[in-house]
């Protein structure tokens, strides 16, 4: 009879575990699919990387420690070697650091490392409940060296889930259950909160990894905007309209400001001296291919548009960049 009762009690836990695994598998597949949309190769194997560095993740107690672990091991393992080398290089001048978005990169790395540590904690709690090592739940949640550091990350996507799991692990009901035999419903609740924390931390990890992966693209974009910034006098020669020439003044705003961009300009790419502009306005599309000359004071190139127009563009800087 006792065996029959234990089997009945464990059934909800088994069901909850199966559902948890299904949710995690579906979410992991979706996140990988979303990331793969813009990737030439698959995303890193996050769970394997977390397991390989689990002891080091458990020992993170500060932002500095998180950054050091990213530079030495986690960054290269996650295919973020450029970011790791930049943060691990000799101190940069304030100007160069700002130009390379080092403060933004550092913050993203700290958020990523916090998310990986929270993911690892949640996975450990889930495994402890599954294997009925219930005393390990308290150890995972309350006695981990990095718990205080995780608690300070109040803006993290997973922080509310961490608080919910912590509240349950410190409750009198859970303490009483550890001394006796915890009710299956309480174990299911702990499992549910651990899975929620794991999913939130997983999502945050992917988001921050993608942000760091695109860090160099943001640097290039801001550099390009800074180089274009200023007032230009453009002469457009349209071969379609009887070689008609049009003169206009074009103002490119400073990089990283809230100042609105030019009307209709939806894409700007600057690679070295080459500039690509795409305009969309009133159903009309135009693409400009230009090149800097005269130490960045002139732009020369061509355009084509969706109405069959084509011709040349000559630009001359008439005023510098003003915030």
C-alpha cells in the first residue's frame, strides 16, 4: 500500500518534469532558429559550455570576476573572440574606448555572464528536484557564492523568476518538507519555478550573445555616421530626365543622437571610403553608391531608382558636424 501511495504522489512530479522538458526543448529550438536566421553557422552549444565551466560560473562574485571569466574562457567558447580580445587588451584611451563602444560592450558581457550563471543555477535546481536530492535545492539557491551578485542584477529579464524561486526555497514549508518528506505539490512548484528561471535566463543569454556578436557592426555604423555627419551640397545629374541637374542641401545628423534622420533614408552603410544609401519615399526607391575623396570633404558616385532614373551624384561638404 505504501508503495502505491508513493507512486501516486510521484506522478504529478513526473508529469511536471515531462512538460518542463518539452517547454525547454521547444524554446531552445525556437531561439536557435531565430538566431540561425542571420547566421552562416549554428549558434554555440550553450548547455555544454555552461557545464564545462560550471565551477567557474558558481564562483563569480563581482562584475570584474564575470568579465575576467568571459575574456579567458566563455567569450572564445561562445564564438565571441573579438569582444574578448578587446576587453582583455591593454587599457584604451577614453576616446578610443567610447569609439569602440567598450562601456556598452562591457555591460552586455556582464548581463550575459549573469544570465549564464542564473541558467546554471536553475538547471541545478531542476536536476536536484528530479533526482529527489531536495537538500541540494537549498544549497543551489542560497549557498552559491554568486547568489549575492545575481541578486544585484535587478533589471535582468530573469530576476523576478529568481526571486520567486528564492522565496519558495526559504519558506517554512520547504524547510519543513526537507526534514520530513516534502509534498509532491511543493516539489512540483519548485520545479515549475526553476524551469521558469531557466527559460528566462536562456532567453536573456541568447539576446545578449546576439548583441555582443553584432557589436562590431554597431561600431562600423556609428563610425560611418560620424564621418557623414555635417551639411553637404549635392548635385544630382539624372540621365533619364534629359540630363537634368538638381542641387540640394543634405544634412546628416550626428551619430548616436536622437535627432531625426533624413526623410526617406532607411539604410546607411559606410565601409572605408565607400558609402551606400537607400531611400524609400512615396513608393519610390533609390540607391546611391558613393565614395569619399579629398580627405572626406567630397562624395562622388552614382544612383539608380525604381522609376528607371540613373545618373551621377557629386557632393561637397559645406559645414561640419554639429551636435
